[in-house]
């Protein structure tokens, strides 16, 4: 048993030595540049370490977003501006959802003896999506529940608010869906 242990230890030491010598022998340009980049980075970090924050406005904004939109029944006011600068609006239950958002993963990594490949997975409707519908949004009308979908881009933008807007461009916006701002004026979030 002692002989097997000595042979194992000796083999492991020899393998470590061979691998160490092989690693030292790599004088490729890529290796030299990688080492130079790391040395530069180490010097920059030593001279200019990353600052520390006592407070994060980013985390506060994310938490406020969660607090605002994490309420069941929350209404959204979607104002759409067309290429002519005209505004229209929808009142929706919750936020509009991009068509490319899914509840389940859209792909998985499949490993085999030939390597790894990314494989598409079907969506909830049993079909495959290219993920190219990120400029199309959908949602449901605030009072009727009617499905609504709109597209942005090509000189059309949308602005999302959690309350109706009274600024002139929004105040004169044309109602585009079944529900008007007046229809939900008494609804408190």
C-alpha cells in the first residue's frame, strides 16, 4: 500500500512539474499582451481603487419601481407619439409587456461529445420565437380587459406613467383604447 501511495505522490508531482514547465514555455504574443494588460490593471487598481458608496440611488430607483409596479391592479397610462408629434393614449392593467419576454427559458445549452450548442426551446404556446418582437408591446385594457398591442420604432415612441399626465401634449392626447382617463378617475392604486 505504501508503494502505491509513493507512486501516486511521485506521479502527481511529476505531472505538476510538467504542466508548470509547459505553462512557463508559452511566450506567444497573446500571452504577453494578456500579462501586460493584467499588470496595467493591477497598477490602476492599486493607484485608483474602486470607491465605496454609502448609499445607492440606483438601488433606490429599482426598489421604487418594484413598489410602484408590484401592486395587483395597478394601472398604467401609455402615451404614444407618432411621427407627426401627435399623442394618443391607452389605460392598461399593469405595465405593457414586450412580445419578446417569456415566462420560460427560450434556449438551453446542449452538451455532447461534439461540443456545446445552443438549442431553441418552444414558448408557452408550443411554437418557437426568434426573439425579434421586442419592439411590439401588449397588455389589457383597464376596464374591459380587451387585449391591446402596439409597436414602437419607425418614428413612433411610447411613454409610460403610473398616473395620467396633465402636461399640454398629454392632456390633449386622443383616447386609443376602450378606457378613458375619466373612466378610471376614481380608481386608487
